């Protein structure tokens, strides 16, 4: 695996690959890699000649400086995992490599920016689009792979690609889960044993809604889900929504594509999860 820390060296290397006509798959991450990230790389390997993975803890998408500070950065372990799955290229830039002083960015994402995660984390998706646009400009991937767990993020990045007319195909890959159903997340390392058990209420509730889903009964299913999560000790519900899969507006009986999304604080750790109800 080739390891680059500067834009210039990566671009120079990739230009040769582009000239050879090789397809480039891209998996952008913030590190603290788990099997969910590695599953994205494996999917990318099936579809592309070369797979680039980036590790960059992007400061512009954090609302809370303390959250940025405590975000896990086990780079040595991450490199080992990438080598084990035979990733071709790692791009691991420093902040000063990615951002100039006093940089300004605003993309008119629309209401997607302010719903659900956006309401809880104002400015978050501006930071996400800012860094992903930079990474796309550097890597120039043919295809970029993202996890379904960050469902709203995928919609936002899709919107960015449309707005900026970027020549990249986006693929959303299935959520990787632990054997007990917990969605894999870099934040799970912050959970105590008790908190981890409490966190299972999120996937259990999503599965129950999926199993019992009836588009004529959305209001009752949402209410029951909210009550179940609120009743779990140590879990503070941020939202549970049954939404239009394309707009994230509340779903109705006539909505063609529907997703259920949840966010909650378990102890001091904020977790998100979702399940597609009607594809």
C-alpha cells in the first residue's frame, strides 16, 4: 500500500494511473477504522481497479471542539487494517495541507442541511461538503463509496454532486453491524459495557418497525418507537423519524420510498442508525 501525506505527491501518482485508464474507487474516512469501513473498501475493490482510502479528521464538521479533540486517531492500527484488506493507496493529510487560513465555504444544500442531524449539529453538513469536495478534486475518483449508516450525509453529498456537476458516481453501501445488531461506529469505543447493551435498543426498535411496517400506520409505529427508546435506561432520544427516503420529510401512506432514522445519546456518546423500510 502506498501512503501519501501531501496533495502534490498523491495527485502526481494518481495522474499516472488515470492516464493508464484505470478506474479509481474512493473511500473517504475519518479513521478509527472498523469492519464497516473495511466493507466499503472490499466493495470498492470489486468495482474499481484502484482503491484510495483517505483518513482525515475534518475540523470544519465538528460543532463541539471537545468532540473533535476526543475523536479517536489510532493511525498505526488503521494502517495495519488497510494493509490487511490490500487497499492500494492511503491519503493521510494534515489540516494545514487541506485548508488555507480564513477559508470560506457555503453550499446552498437547501432544507436537507437543517433537518434531523442538521438540526442537532448546525453547520455540520457545510463542513462535510467542504472537505468531500476538496477530496474529490484531489483524488478525481470514478466512484466514491459511503456507508448507509450516515444516510443523511449520503443525501447531502449527492446533492452537492448534482449542484456542482461533479463527474463522480456515488454508491451507498449497507450498514455493517455487530453480531448483536449494533451498527458499527468509530464512536462505539466510548461506550461502557452497560452503555453498549443499552444502545441495542436502537437497532432492536428499527428492526421492530421494519418487521411491523404498514404505511397506513406510520404515526403509531413512530410513537411506539419513541416510547420504547425513551424507556431504555441511559438512553436519551434525539429523534426517531419515519421519513421520505429522498427528502427526509415525514413519510405518508403515499410516500414511495421510506426510511426510519434514529439518533440518541447513550451515556455521553451520540449514536445514529437507520433502516430502509420501503426501497
